[in-house]
C-alpha cells in the first residue's frame, strides 16, 4: 500500500510541475494531495516536499492557517480568466459558459477569501 501512496504522490508532484507552466492546470491542489499521499507512504518524500524551496512554503502556509500566497491568488485568477476567455474564443455553448462561469466564480471566491500566506 505504501508504494501506491508514494506513486500517487509522485504523479501529483508531476502534475503540479506541469501546472507551473500550463495555466489550465492548478499547482497547489496537486501539491497538497502529494503531501497527503507522502505523509502516508514516505517520511523522506514528505520531508522533501515540505522543505522544498518553491513548494514547501505553499504547503506549510495551507497546513498552518489555510492561507494562500497573494502571488498564487493572482496566478489562479489569471489562469481562471484565461480558461474562460479560451472557452469564449472556441465558441463553447452558452449553457457550458454559464456553468463554467458559476464554478469558476466559486473557485475565485474561495481563493480570495482565504488569508494571505
């Protein structure tokens, strides 16, 4: 079972890294999942993730106070705007646009109401 948890953690880290350069893929949720999986499988990988110079701060802020860094909030907002604009440009059906707008607005409300990390 430890190998399964570790494997899932590694997949989440890989997706988070891809999310750094691909605006359509979120980074922080995958890092939080990776920390969850590593905590159940490998103390070495868990400690590596928590002490990582880039990723560690995001995870520690969330774990300690549910906080999100203002830079991450801005990046999330820009990504969400890019996704919605892309949907408009590609001519998504109106119902899809409405559903997307409601869901993305909910995500933005959640992100911006978290304390700053």
